[in-house]
C-alpha cells in the first residue's frame, strides 16, 4: 500500500511538472508572437517565395556572365538555368523554424524597448527559406524588405546558439534587418554611412569598362552611390567600393586561391580601379570592427548588429566610435 502511494505521489509530481512546462511553453509562444510583431514580418510559403524571388527582375537584369557562372558553378551557364535553380531553392518554413525566428524578433523588440532605441519604420518584412547553394551557402541575404534565410539556419544555428556566448542567428537577423532599414529610410542610410566616412550622392556611379566583366553582384547592395576619400599613392581620390572576381570561373575553379575582393573606383568616371592595398587609409575609412568591408552597406550592417546585440561595452572594438555613433543616432 505504501509503495502504491509513493508511486502515485511521484506520478502526481511528474504531472505537475509537465503541466508547468506546458504552461511555460504556451506562455512563451504567446509572448513571442506578441513581441515579435513589433517588427512587422510574416513567413512566405514556398510558392509565394518562388514568385517573390523571380519578381526581382531588375537585380537579375544586371547579372553578368561572370555572375551566372560563379553561381551555377560552371562555364557558359544561362539565365534561364539560374532562374530555374533559384526557384527550386525555395522551401517551406517548419513550425519550429518560424517559432525560432519569431523568438529572435521578439528578443530584438525587447532590446529596442529596453534601451529606448528608435529605428525607422519599414514595410512588412517577408521571410523566405532557401537552400543558398547559388549564394555559396550564405546565411542570408535581402531584396528590398524580403529576407532570404538559409534553410539550415533556423534549426542548426538555433541549436548552436544553445552554447553560451553564441548569438549566430541573432547576429544574422540584426544584419539583414539593417538592409531593410536603409532601403526604407535613405536619411538613416546616409547617417549610418557617414560613421565610416562615406557620403551618399544623389545618383549611382557607373562601373568603368575595365570592371564590367569582373563585377560580382550582391543582392544586399542595391546602389553604388556612396563614396569616400581614399589616399592612393599620395593623392586623395574620391572612390566608391565595388566587389569583383579577380579571375573568371574557368580559372577560379582550378585554383584554391581566393578570387574575390573589394576594389576602389574613382567617381570621376576614369576607366581604372585601385586595390585596397593601394589605399593607405583603407582601414581608417572602413574601420576594423569587421572584416566584411566589401561595401559600406555590408560594413555598417555588421557594425549595426554589434551595436544592437552587445552595445558599447559588450565587445572589445578596435573602432568603438562607430558603435557609439550608431547608438547615438538610434537614441535620438
């Protein structure tokens, strides 16, 4: 009899614990949904994601043969092949993936409220899942206010983030969110770029003929209209940054060498470009908080994620004035 009582008592305790856990999960799901919508977003189905991806015709129209070859990983690929593979890359989000991403958006919302940060309003953000094979396995990228996430991100990265000190998915979402913010608010973009010494012009600069076949497209960089002054061979030259491939795909595939780099192009239309090594003040312009300096947009997206996640004291920044500048802007 005593044994049965003990068994009943253990079962009762287990049921109570299970009930508490279930209540916590339900509460977390509800609160996640409430807070996450402070950053307006929704999840596209695979069908809608394919339609949205293929609707970005202006981006695809600017592709060079170089872009197509590197993405398809073969020489002589066609745009039709690329578009077909792009559409095939889109997947459905699972419930767990949506929940995991929503939890990050809710966390981002709480960070903004807790610190009193005011960010520009954006159009509704549409989340799209894709396998990223055409983007060399990238974690994510954007078109307008569409955020494309690697279909392994929400599961694999969510598990990695269980390790203390890991914020992989949080960093990715803050980074991609920055691209949405700069597209929806040109003034915010100009303010952010000014922190790394770039000025936004009222028109895009044209690529010189010498780079037409080397240009490497980046969906996160919609405009080349920001320039900074670089000291090149003792002369101050206003340049914009361009990401290129230094070899065509036929050469690159047989070499282990890194064949992509950022170059500096004079805004006066001269048919030439300079390497980062030629600019004695390259690091002074971009800062060295991140190595992702292929464009002011990507550089500032990384600085922004650091500022939002870690603040001014959470990391040892080589150039803390950039982080301080971001926080000053969003605190006004």
